[in-house]
């Protein structure tokens, strides 16, 4: 066990004891370990061992996993990039996460406002935040253009369509439930479009 983990056992025992509203005398009576030994253990002045930790865990109604700190996993996400048409999707969350997050980059699209939308539908709720550029969002009967710092949230069961607008590329964050990973279903027969997108699979 790493030294830094061992040094945290005493404070964790003290925290659990206090949560159980037990005094050192109470714990001493329940374990047969002297109050002075318990105090030194909690203060990190006495090295923990099984002879001490096991009876304390029983008295506090704990599992050993509750006492021994677990090593935190590496929080960094292994990112992947996928290209669909002219649009790039960079994953920002683990594939197993119930909430999927992507950084989406649309190419420059000077004719974006005039493009013919090809709405898609899928299960889930989606949240978008525009980082740079301008985003055209068609959701149901609404047709709006969002700029940097603007956000939108919508039920993806409503036919929707996204595209960059203008002479600069558009970057945004896209967050949606795991159900949102399902492939889009066409809301109507395909029509010529410029910049329409699907969720990456």
C-alpha cells in the first residue's frame, strides 16, 4: 500500500468514529484497544495494522474498503476524433459514460442560411454551447442562429438539424444522454443539404 494511503487511514477512522457519534472511550470499550492507542492511530502517530484496523472496522460497522483509501483512477479521457462529411467530432467523455460529450467543428458555410435542412430525430435530450463561429439550429418549426456563448437545449425526438453559418468554422460543445448515441432516423425523405449532421457512432 502506498505510504500516502497509509497516512490517511487514521484520519478516516476518526471521521467514521465521529459519524457514528462514538467517543474514543466508546470505541475502546467496543474493541479492547486502549484510548491512547486509538488516539495515536487517528493522529497518524501509530502505524495501522490488521490487528488494530479489523476490530475497529467491526465496531464501526465498516468494510475495509471504507477505511483504506482507494487509488483514484486517471481522470484524463482518451479522446478520439471522427469525421462525418465535412464535420469533425472529438469525444470528451468515456464511451461508457451515460452522458456523452463532443466538441463539434463545422466547416465554413457562407450559404448556411440558404441551405435546405434535412432534420433528424433520435431519443434523448441534447444541450449545445457555441464556442466560436455561428450555428444554425432548426428544431421543429423554429430556425435560429446562435453565436459564441449562446446555448440551446432540446428534446431530440423533435426533428432537428445543425449547420455552421458564415465564412468561419463553427465550434461547439454537444452534450446528450446515452440514448442520444442512437443513429438518427430521417424525419422525411432526404433532400439536398449543405452542412447537415448526424451523431457519430
